[in-house]
C-alpha cells in the first residue's frame, strides 16, 4: 500500500478518516494525499470555457482558505513523520475525487461518515455514495474516532457468484495485508432461501482454485442481508466489514438488489467496499 487518498471537507468525520489513514501509513510506509474539492457556485463558472475561472477573486479566496486549513491540519501530531501532500481542485466533488484517484493510481481511499446518520453531510451526502458506488479503488469508510485501527476479524459478505471471484481475491489481499482473519459470509433470507447444501456447494465453487486464500466460511440466517451482516459481525466482534458494489447499479443493487446502502450508512463498524 503505497498511496492513500483522503478526501476532506475539514469536518470531524473527515479527520477521523485521516487518523486511520495515518495509522495505515505508518504501518506500511505509505504516502497520504489529502484532497479538498471546491464546488463553486454556477455564477463562478466560465460560460465560454465551461470550467471554473481561477482568476476570480472568489476562487482565489476559497483556494487560499483551503490551504490555510491544510496548513493547520498538517501540524497534527498524528501526522508526524508521514509523507503528506495536499491538493485543492475546482470540480464537482465526487467527479473530482474519482478523476484524481484514477489519474494518480491510489491503492486506497479512506473517507469519513456520520456513523448511524450515514453520509448526510460528507461531500453533500449523495456525492459520497457515488464515490463508494463508482470507485474502482477500494473505499474504506470510517464511522467514528478510533484510538487504534487494529483489524483482527474481517467479515466479507458475498453472494458467492462465480463471476465475482475477483472480489474475494481483493478482500483476501487486504486481510493478509492487515494480518486479519477473513470470514466469508453468506446471508440466507426468507425471500431468497436456499438450503445449507446449496449454499455450501456454491461457496465451494466460489473459492475453488484459490488455494492461497485462507478463509472461514459462514452461512447465517436473518431477515435481510444487511441485518445478517451486521448481526454476524456483532456476534464475532468483527473489526471490519467488507462488501462488493456494482458501479452501474450502486450499493442498492448489491446481491442483485437485496441489500441497500443502509449497511454502509447504519453500521457502526468500519466498512470497506470493492468494485465488482
């Protein structure tokens, strides 16, 4: 893990994400890049060129203000001896973050959230959901401040469809990197009930040919998939939950529509998403 991107609006939630990114950076000798995206009002957009005018007094003011905030933030003790870079861009928030990430090829995006309240204010809420949905880079969502980020038990929920095998590989690599136990979880629900034998056979096919992956498989019964993930995570006191997202359809169509963004919004534990 060489480069970590932390989008920030300078909120407490964004700083919670930065603290986790700092812990990862110290552990893996990574660079931390902070990105603040300035969404200017329509009247500050050049109608001829179709982009933000950097020469307008308002643009210069907001740019200087962002750098002042960065200057204060980067003096935080938890960033000592960490290679950090600050970036300010004029763009639509979620597009700016995705374009910046793809251009510089980051290994991980770490973002803050309001815990049980979900993505209510971080980058105007819906923008954050779009980042989680569309990012080809794994996104780690941090819900609250944590003194340590010591991941020992990692639950990765799956529909065990063979076409999604590559997401298991990604989850396994992340678990190995953190030195965590990987729990592969299939949630059985009344609306999509399958026998244990059927699920076991599918999980066997899902993990076949990936002998280098050490994983514990679990079948859990619950009312909904998202409740099953959260309840199972609570039972084993998991430190991290992982899910896959469809870029075209978004989190709301994870598991072919059975799980919603409620998991990411409502779970108190950190959540990492991998693009299918």
